[in-house]
C-alpha cells in the first residue's frame, strides 16, 4: 500500500509502472480491509508468451522493463520480486468500456456456487459464489502492447530494506540465498535473469524441483570469478561442504541449444547469440549481456545502457576502436571481482559503429516518417499534372476508389488491432489526399465527344463490346454519385463496427479485406497500360514513389521492431511485385527506349487514350 501510494503521488509518473487509481477501506464480516483500485492490465509476459518470443518483441519488452525498473529505483523503491510474471501487457481503451461492453469482449463470467459438504448454511463471511478467472491471451494482438511492472507486494523503500524476500528461486539474488544484507540492487540480478528468460524462454538457472542448493550449484558452475570470502561459510553450510557442480550445458551452450532449435532463429543471428552467451558464461551477472546483445551494431544500445549504468566509455584514439569497461554493482557486499566485469577486448572500428548506428536510427525514425508522408509524395505530382493538363486521360479512376476504400477500412481496423500508429496516420492522410485526387480527376475528365466518348479504365477496352459494371459502378457521368457512395460506405462501416467491434473474427476480416483491396492498387493501371499499350497520362513519378515507398515500408514491417500484422506484410510484398512490373511497363511502352516496341500503333494522332469519368 505504501509503495503504491508513493507511486500514485507522482502521477502521471513513469509509463512502465502500474498505477493506483484509488484506495479505500471496507468493513466486512471478516474485519476491516484496505482496498486498492488499480488500472486494468492484461496477461503477464509469462502467460502470454507460452512459446519463445520473437527477437523483436523480446527486445521491446526488455527495453520497457529496464525503463520501468530505472524509474522505480529513482523513486527510492526496490521491487524485490521481479520476473516475467510481474511484467503485464496493457489493454488500450479497455478501461473506457462499460460493463456490458467488457463482457462482450471476455464472454459471460463462469460462476461456481459455494456449498458446504453437509449441505448446511454457509458461515458468515463465506462468499456465495466464486468467479473463474479469464484471460486476454486470445483477444487481440496482446504481444504488440506496451508492458508495465506490476505487483509491489514485496517492494520496499531504499531506506528500509527487508531482512529477506521470497522471490522465485531461479530469479533469487545471491544476497537472499546467503542471508546477507539486502538493498534495492537485488532487482538488477532478477532483471538479468528476466532478460535471459525473455530471449531463451526459460530462466538461466532452473531444474526440476529446484532448491537453493541447486541454485548455488548452478551459480558456481557458470561464474568465472571466485565466490566472495564472506559467503564461503554460508555456501559450505548450504552445500554440505561439497563444491562439486554437476555436469551439463554451459549457459552459452544452453542458449544456443534452446534458441537455434526454433524456426525463429533469424531474429538474432549466431554471432549475436555467441557474444551474448559469452557474457552470461563469463560472469554470473546476466545483465552484462545487454551491451553485447543490444550493441551499437545490432540495436540502439544507449537506450538500454543508460538504465544499466555503465561506469565509463572511452575511445582509444590510437587504434580507432571502441572500447568499453562496464561495472554493475549488484550489492554493496560484492567484492571487486564480482561487481566489476570488464569487457576489455571489446573492439569495433568507429566507422562500422557509426554506420550501423545511422542505419538503425534511419530505420527507427526515418521509415515511420516516410510512411506517413508517402501519400502526399506519391500523388502530389499526379494531381498537379492532371490540373495543369486539364485532363485525366490515361489515369485510372479506380486508384482513388481502391485507396479510399482500403484506407477507411484500415482506420476502423486500428480500433481492434492497435497496430503501429504511423500506419494509422498514413491511412488518415491517404483519405485526404485521395479525396483531392478524385475531385481533380472528376473535374478534368475528357470530353465525351473525343474518340468514342467517355471511357473508363481498365474495363471498357478489354474487348470489342466492352465490359459494363453493375449499375455503372464508378462509371457515373455526374460527380455526385461518387461522393454519395463514399459517404454511404463510411456510414455503413461505422454502424457495423459499433455492433461487431468486439468480435476478433470481424476485426481480422476487416483488416485482411481492407489490405487485400489495397494490394490490388496497381492492377487497374497495369491493365490499362497493357490494354492501350501506353503509359500516357500516368506519371512515372507515381511509379517511382510507389516503388520507393513500398520497399521502405516492407523493410520497416520486417525489421523496424514495431508490431505489424502479417496482413500488412503480405499486402506490401504483393504491391512491391506490382510496382516493379509497372516500372517494366514504362520501359516497354515508352518510345525511343531500348527494348520498347518500334511499331507503336497508338503513339501519334490515332493514339488510343483511355478515358475516365
């Protein structure tokens, strides 16, 4: 209670710590009780990640956990019981649901009534029924949500540490095992073990029915530094005088064995695991692996190292290499051999570090910016060209249709999948840009008197008779039906979403249908170009923007570290293929380009322009 009140005092406070919203007392048959009102959170990392987490998700959780622990220690509070079960995923917007809406998400509660064996009445204070727990594990994309540190039942102020703490044995610090004086820095040991668990899906010290004696055996097996003298007596007493450790995998071997038996091994390559495992192997402190695993050549190490408190960094100007000495003081009782772990041979060339750092920064910050601005950069030139030429001939009016329908559906999809915000902003901007493009294209349609009248791509020229759409869909002669259709579509989707937004099947269907529609974006123009054997009216700048944008987007989806559903990835892959084919059409159909057809039927006054309305 004291710790939660202390954290509530600094509200809004750190984003990676659970908040207390209120506190009150209640009188009942069993006496007076203190009650806490806490923010609603989802399952723990341990519950949600029943299998090994992907490298991207594990890195994200690790960074947030370190940030939360650093914030907790800055407030003068030690957690005392930190491991994967004490890291819980957040549930955006769930706290704003009504009781009925929440039940629609979780299902009706399963109630079991309490009865006495002899059938008699219940004693005062006994509940009439109990409610079975429910989990959010199968509701939405839980693993993409931020995490928070929870459960401060064993937390303590720095000024009043406890005599002992009952943490799970695999995460228990040596000070606890050897009954030494404790302080808040025992959390660093637990955090190191937690980070190992995130990447390997099991703790670094674990065996069936583990005891403290087993834990000490394993600690001695993997540690290269001698045990502090003050703990030797406690160790001999605990082990019965035997210092022999059982044989088995080293942590390096264990990490390789566990990690590389998975199909997800591409998340961290063998070299990263080798260096990370070497740190675990050469020091009992699992936290020291942070820099080797998240080094400048692999991730933005500064974000993590700020929390891990490296003592000093220096650049050896004579060798132009980067050298780092680290120290983590887990407790004041650790002698120098245990608290100071020096990575003295850790060297990279400065140029390599700078290059990888810039690439990582570009991917982390540049790709989202590029994605957000891509609707403007992709279509601005097309809008200007149509307006300047006073004609939208050759431009497929189906492009605004596809992009508007897909973007509207993507906006609604976000309210169920909560994917990366940059993609949501892109969808909103796309709607605005495509509305402008549609307006300009409609205002500058070719005259009906030209050629055989107003025509529409890509369907009107597929055969001699032409293909007509039902009710002349998107081939209307007036502009009003276009805007009425879009308004009715948005209103209908809003109504359906209100009724079905708590159905995960509906959310998934919405996302996949919307993105499948978007994936067909280049197809109308491809068909139009092929039908007229010309790319006249369609700007090469649009194709270049599509190729560059979709390539950048695809790289961000796979390597950016943010949660991106597979629907987005499949859509981007298909669009990339179509984009490159459009580029090939420009090469094939443009006059005086090597490889283009020499006998062009449609490139003079008899050109077969594709008309639009």
